[in-house]
């Protein structure tokens, strides 16, 4: 019998030890990934809505616990990640993983933003400053710290700075989304951080290529290739190609919908499919897939059809959540702990700690503060401090480090050390930016003096009265950044117009439409003459249009049960129907004659009300 003949009994032979071990690791990784998602899903409202912790922090911590440094249960990517001598094949696996995650994230950022957002004058003027002088300063100051602390050459130091210059779209989502952001961060700041994190991962290519080419080529060749490759091919061509792809498939989707060729399920995965297509095409031709994906997402949502449909399903948020957890759990398992602890290395943990904190706090904050007046969307110094601080470093830094490792000469100290530096910076940034908000709120709860008042907008300031918002949301947000939460959630009670009693509120009984009228009138005040005697707190009564907006059919409240629930959280009034799924909202542009609302005394939220409907 020939040895090449496949016997039926061979199908039941045990697998090779190496293959079996690989299968076991994949099975464990899938199992623990699913376990974490389930546990986080069961506690997500408490973790995000009350503790204000991000899934990135928890996922990375879970990955560290599973990794070789703690319990050693899971080793997702084989190789010498722990000692800093990972193989080229493992680097390629991680490079493609980060590339796909970033591509989907930046395209989702483009889709999530309002239509034609980047074409607005205040937006592109702000982006010119953030993507130009601010990123240049971040590269230079980070390079200076790298030169001073690690003792590398200036070109190697600038390469480190360029890898850390862009902000991360995954970590930035913790600032622009969620309960805390909706309560305390104005929408124009959230949109600014979102569009910056989406576009600068791709636009950082020109900063990244300059030192890399000078390290690997002669000066003349480097200058020529930087202009032809970095500027023309990987920037201008990527913008044109991404826009063309997004525009083409937007028109195709619109025409297919008109002919009723598309079902809803297929249209929801359209953004992810477009991200894969754009990534594949631009990577194949060695162009900038990240910049192309952002432009494709912007072109896809140019008329707001994709964003409107996706908002009602929260499909993008689900994809973001899964990708967020996956990438940071994987990173937690491949952190090079042994390399960090090697004192003979120029990149050991003693130096990395000082480098990390210097970069986190000084990389972009000084430049944003200095250039604040040139950034139209940043109206106050407090907003400049917020924007300057929340510029997290994430998988974009890992992506650029792995790309650089493919080109660097073997005798370069950064060939193996660059990944360790970027991994430490991602670890530090994830922790620092992930616990910033909980730390602020914890300090405020312990003592008012511990709250960072330098980040709280002053009510009634001249700067706040200026036009600073963008688009449809220009007049919808008047509350300050990081205003301390000092009121616990309280529920008004009473049924059918009865007088409000304390015990009713404690029981949390629903109230009728008539009772809601009474509550709103009491909060607004019924005496117009008080407007002349109240300092900065003019009050008025609800007019017919306000009542219609708050109580009418257009609110989306389900009045079949003839009652709603009203939650009073100090500066926030939340009105929900009996299902609890449709909180009522009204924007300040609809209640111009109620001045107390304009100063942030009353806010009512609802997911589906578009401010432009006001």
C-alpha cells in the first residue's frame, strides 16, 4: 500500500501536537472573548453609565490577566511578544488585524458625522490647524522627549514622534459617545474629536514617512519619494480614490433602494463591506487605506441617508463595541513585559514611565491652548484644555510601528524596540484617558474642591453666548464641560393631576399628561414679573408650541397607557413612556421663550428627535 494513499483510519488519528495546541489557543481565545462580551453586556449600563469606565480599559485588563504575564491561559499570537523578539510573520498578522480594525473605525467615523460636515467652514478651518501645526508640534515634542530619555538619533526620535502623533478613533469613541459625553460634552466638541481621530490616522503618513525614508535612503531619494509617495500617492490619490469609491457606492445604493432591490439587513452591513473593499483596493496598490476609508465614509453619508438609517438601529455602535473589545483584549495578551523589564535595554520600563507621562500630558495640550483662537470650533480655554487632553494614542500607533519595522534596517535599535515603545504608550494612554472621567467624578463626590473647575464652563459667560456650535446642533447644547454631577436620580410621582407627594416620588409611580403639565409649569415658574427681579435667571411659562413639543404626538412618547415617567436629575429632566425606551427630548431652539432652559437648568433627552426638526 502506498504511503501517499489516504486511509479512512487516518481521519481518526490525533492531530499533530503543534496543530492541536494552536487549535486549543484559538478555542480558548474565542471562548474568553465571548465570555467577556457577555459579562460586559450584562453590566454595561452600570459600568458606562455610572462608573464611566470604558470597554477599552476593561478589555485590556482582561487580556493582561489571560496573557502569559499573569495566568498564562491564552497566547493568541504565538512568538516572542513577551521578550520583544516577535517574528515577522506574527508582526504581519497583528499589522493586518490593526489595519482592518482601523479601516472600519475610520469609515464608521465618516458615516457617523452629520452630512457634509467636513465641508463646513468652521470644520475645515479647525482641521487645518489640528492636522497641521498641532500634529507637527506633537511629532517634534514627542521626538524631543524620545531623544532626551532614550538617547536615540534625531531621525529615530522623530519616527517615534510621528507614530504617536495621530489620535485613536477607538479610544476617542469613549469621549464622543456614551452617557457622560451626552450629558457634559457639547456636540460640536464631540464631532470635532470624532472627525479628527478619523482623519489624522491617515493624514499622519506624511509625518511618518519623512524620518523613515531618511533612515533607509539617501537624502535626495528620500525627498523625491516623500513627495511622490507620501504627498501625491498616499495622500492626494487616497483622498480622490476613497471619495470616488464612497460616492459610487452611495449612488448605487440609492438607485438600488429606489428599485427595491435591497433589504434592510444587507444595507446595514454596507459600511463594513465598503471598508473592506476600500482597504483591499488601496492596500493592494500601496496607497493610504486609512485616509481612503475615511473619505469613502464621508462620501457615503454625503446626503445623510446612511447615518439616519444606521442611527435607528445602532448597528455602527455594535460594530464599534465588538472591535473595541477584540483589539484591546488581543493587545493585552501581547504586551512585551519581559522586554520592558530588561534594564540593559534603552527602552526599559523605568524610562518608559517618564516618557509615557510626559507625552500624554505635553504632546498636544500646549499647542491646542496656544492655537485655540485659530480653531473656530473650540470657543473657550476650557474647551481647548479638554480637546488638548483627550487625544488618546491607540492601535494607530501600533499600526505605524509595525509598518516601520518592515522598513527599518536590522542594525537599528528601533527594529525590535519600536513595538515595545508603542505598546507602552497605548497601555498608558488607555489607562490615563480611560480613568480620567471616573477620577474627576470621584473627586467631585468626595469633596467639591477636588473637582477640576478649570474644565467647567461658566454659565452666562460672554464666550458661551457667541455662536460656536456647528450645523444643526448649534443651539442645542448649553451645558458646561465636566459639570459635576451632584443630584441623584429622583422620580416624580402622582397620578392623574394629583398633588405631588414625597412618597409618590419615592415609589416612582408614573404620572399623567395633566400632571406633567403641572410639573413643567412649576419648574418654569408662572410669574412673568419675576424675570425683572431674578439675576440671570429669567423665568416664563410654557407656550402652546412648547407644550405641543413636550406632550404632543411628535415626541415619540407612547401615550396608550395615558402616563409617562419623569426623572429629575438636577439639571436634567428625563421624560419616558411606560416602556422606558423612548425618553422625550426637546432642544433649546424650540423653547426660546423659556430663558431658564438656555442657561442649562433643564434638559430633556430623547434618542430619535433630530434638532433640525425644531
